[in-house]
């Protein structure tokens, strides 16, 4: 069973990484793309989060943002941003480390995590090392649509023969969205834990992103179920 699960996870990684590579501009002199297994952290509001008054919330938010800036300056954090809808999912971090222990240690420096206002959920996220940029601190925030791909009602291991044509169409779909400037970044979770399989970020509205991913062959086949959220990050971090 463990071997079958590992094969399925490897198939997901291979499919999405191949799509990302295919979407890069072709150039005879271009350097080969390098990939890194970042740690993607979902920050969720726990059910037992302590109540705070408005002043305490403001102070905690300021400390939370200061810690984000520190991690970014130290080269530990490459992407962060809040969700703009009213759900328990409040934000994400993408940390530049392949060590789960290191990712946990860095996340636990967040005052909001220490105060149990945020509960972290960790995933290993495969991305090109060239995907993230470091903009000036003066840059404003910019809106995106973030899509989590969860296991669908008809999810099956991706190494089964009947799913291979769907994988081919899925790769073509991702390539078209990247080349068309719609998808800013996307990739699978290597760990394969829980129901979440990967993350896509679109330079569109949530409504448009919902319409786009509804056409993904993986979604049509019931392999994955998209969860769409309005989200933002600092302008210039992601291509748009």
C-alpha cells in the first residue's frame, strides 16, 4: 500500500513539474530550470483560538507582519499572503527549506502562531527556484485567486492506465494557462498527506479562476476538487 501511494504521489509531482517546464519560454541559450521542494504552510484559525480585543488583535497583527518581513530578509520566506474571505484558512507561507524541522521552527517564530491564533499545516511544494522574486518593501499588495486542489470524489492513483490520457490533457491545460498569463504559479504537494494535493495561484479574480479550473481535465474527471479563495501578496513576488 505504501509503495502504491508513493508511486501515485510521484506521478502527481512528475505531471505538474513537467507542465511547469513545458510552459517556460524556449531558448537555445536558456539555463535548465531548477526545482526546489519548498515547505508550503497553511495558516488556519483553530476552533479554540483565544478571543482578543481590538487593540490586542492590532498589536498581534503588527508583530505577525514584522516577523514575516524578518523571515523574508533572512531568505527563509519567499511567499506570504492573507486570504480575503471569511473562512478558517487565513494565510500561507512558502518557506525555502527542504527540512520539515526547520520549517516548523521558522513558523513557530510567528507571534500569531505562538498565541494560537493560527494553527500551521505543512506541505512540501515543488516549484522552480526562479519563480519567486524579491520586490522593494515599498511595493503594495496585489490581488490573486488561490486554488487548492483537494482529492475529488473519483480520485484514483495516477499510475493507473485509464488516467494517463487525462494526465496528458491536464498538462496541456496547465501549459495553456501559464502561457496565456492566467496562472502565475502552481504545483503539487510532495507529501501526499490529507486531502490537499496541490496549489495553483491565478492572476485573475476568484470568479474567473473558478471558471478556468472547472475546465481542467482533472477536475472534469473528478480526480480533484478545486477550492477557490481570494488572496493577496506583495506586488512583484509572483509573475503577473
